[in-house]
C-alpha cells in the first residue's frame, strides 16, 4: 500500500495548477479568468483552492524572475521547453523561491510526479536536473541543514 501524502489537498492543487498554467501558457489571457474557469469547471473541493490560486498568481506575478532562475540551467530558451515541462519548472521554481515553508524535497518530488504523469517520456529527468540545481542555490541553507 502506498503511503498517503501529508498534504493531499496541496498535491491536488499543484496538479490543477499545472493544468491551468499549461492553458495560460498556450492561450494567454488574465490568470484570474483561468482561475475562475477552473473553479467553475473542475472539482476544486478536493484541492487546496487557496494554494491553487496562490501558485498561479505567484507564477504570473514573478514570471520574469522565475524564468531568470530557470534559464542558467536549461539547454534552450524558456519558450522552447516542452509546455508541460515549462509549466512544471515554473510552478516548482515559484515554490522554491517564495514558499520557504514547503521543504525543497517536497517541491522536487511533487514536480517530478507531475512531469511523470503529464509530461513526455523521460521529461521528469530533465525537470529533476534543472530543479535540483535551482534548489542548490535557492535553498542552500536548508540543504546544508540536512
């Protein structure tokens, strides 16, 4: 039996946020409209709705800094990265930089799971490699305390 995750509502919020961010990257438009659309069309009762919104609005607000944090560790331009992998990297990088209350290992594990579930075959290894290097800088004190 697989152990339950400590924050299943947050894991579901990340899952929904990945889907919403993917939609935003492809179609554009105001993030608030996409959040409203997801709240109307998806079963958000099983997810942490506040965290879902925080993730999406945080990515939108800090997009330039998030992409700047990712860019040194990728082998191509941000827009050239597969849309699912890009959305996963952006969500996780937001958490690494702005949600210090979430352990970096949780951020990495959740991102890898999302990339496995939604991304291309092997895409999770790319996501893992990039996020591991971002975490080394963004969460250096946390890593040294381990």
